[in-house]
């Protein structure tokens, strides 16, 4: 298939047509947020599936029922994905939980009026794709959300700090969501959500997706769940070039990223 058949351009960003047809994008444009909605926002491959496991467990205070019986695309659907159209989201009790890869500037009108809670997960760009790819540039995505209005409604957390101390990260996310989790519950959630454990959950590892859409014998959707694997892939020249681009693109950003702090 040609690129034109596989991808469409929406608000200046390339999207896969199969997952995000015009009707699903129209659905999102007209979607009505609630103030207590929880939206996890990520650039692709930055911890989306991880957060689709963690946030529902925080909301249920450690009850595993939903994450063991509902596929993650139903328990915490992508707002821009066609599946949302048939999920009767208006009938779901609050707080509803969603995920999106959208840039801040791509969010619909209702988002800016209602201002739901957002958990924005960032990952070292060397460990994800960036540039002229699906969902656009990592630099544009991150800078857009870092400049979001109503910062008290946004929690910023990095993939790397979650790797370093998942239990502490679970507690911080719980606090942001208004959940006072006990040490025991935080530890229970963290243990279930350690990558090697979560990867065994068929409701989260995409093993339910038919092979014609995702052949995991070629490449597993949930790969390694580590930080810094770029060091095994980049040449010295590529590292030097990327660092130069990063310095130029991020020179006006004051935010201190976890990977820039020697972590």
C-alpha cells in the first residue's frame, strides 16, 4: 500500500487511516469532556500501555478486576481511535479514563473549556521515534504540552522515573488523582505493573489483536520496558548529531527533564 493509502494528515500531523478514520476524528471534535475526566497523554512508545494499567488500578484502589477482564483499549480508550464511537462513553460513570497521542494544539474545543485532569508522560526522545512520522515531532509534542494552560490540572511524569521507582510514581499519580493509597496498595499496584508482570496480562499485551492486524511473532508490541536502550543502537555520530538537534530544539525550554539530570 502507498503512504497516501495508509496515512492521512490531520491538523498537520500524520495519522494511520485504519485506526483513525474521518468518522473517529469527527467524533472527537464533538466530544464532551467532563471536569473529572482523566486523560493520559503521551507521544507514541512513551508509556501509554503502562499508564492504561496503572491509572485504572489507582482508581479501583488495587482491585484487579478491570485490568484482568477488560482489554486496555476498552477500559481506557484512545479518544482519537474509532473504537470510541461504539463504547457509549457518555453513559460511563465518572471519573472516565482516556488516552491520547494528540498534540496540545490538536485537542478539541471541549477540552479547553472543561479542562479535565491530564497525566502527561514523557520519555527520552532517543528511545522513541521523532521527526516526520506518525503523530509528528517529539519536540513539538512535548513543548506543546509543557506550555499547556492551567498547569494545576496537568501532572508531568517521565518514563524513566517510573522505571527507577514505580511504587513512588504510583503514589504520586494517586495523590494527583485525589486517591490516598496505603503503602500496601501502592506496592500491590507497582508489583502488578512491573513490565515483566504486566506483559503477561493478555488484556494488556495485545495478544487479543488478530494476527493480520498485529503479527507479534515479527515484533512484540510490549518490547523491553527499559530506559536507555538507545545506547545499544546509536553510533557515536548519531548520538552527537541527535544531541546537537536536541540542544537547538529545546534551548527555550526551562523544564528539567529526568534524563537531563544524570538519572
